[in-house]
C-alpha cells in the first residue's frame, strides 16, 4: 500500500480481495494489470484495464480483485467547483474578506 495526496495505491494479487465500504464517489483507477470490481446492488461486475477508472456509485460493500496481479489507486470524491464557489461566497459574506468597501 502506498499513499500520496489523499490517494492510496494497492498492490493486488490473484485470489486476494480488497474490501471497501462507505466509499460512494471514490474513484478506482487501474494502474497496472486488470482489476475486477463488484459493487453492491449492481448486476454486472466492472472490469478495468491499466489507465481506466470507475467511480463507486454507492456506499455498500465493494470488492476489488486483480486478474493475475495488478495495482489500483483509490482517490476520494472530487470536490465540485459550484460547491467550492458557494462556500467561498458564504465565507466572504460572513467575514467581509474580499468584499469591496
């Protein structure tokens, strides 16, 4: 396992599952090899090849496994720009910071 800037990389080997829960919105990116993702409530599994990614749609149990060996990176949900702008405007109105006199 390798961690950098809120992203975690996992080295996966065949026959070993990575169990993830409460991960709605997290992005799984296949760095090398192939990964198979099983998500609670989805009828089909997702197969990723190196360079492909998938966003986990719900907070149920998600299983990630390698087909042979592989490496995946998990990243937290991206913050949306509209929410960031809304928070910035709210902060300015509360503090007076950045508001013209």
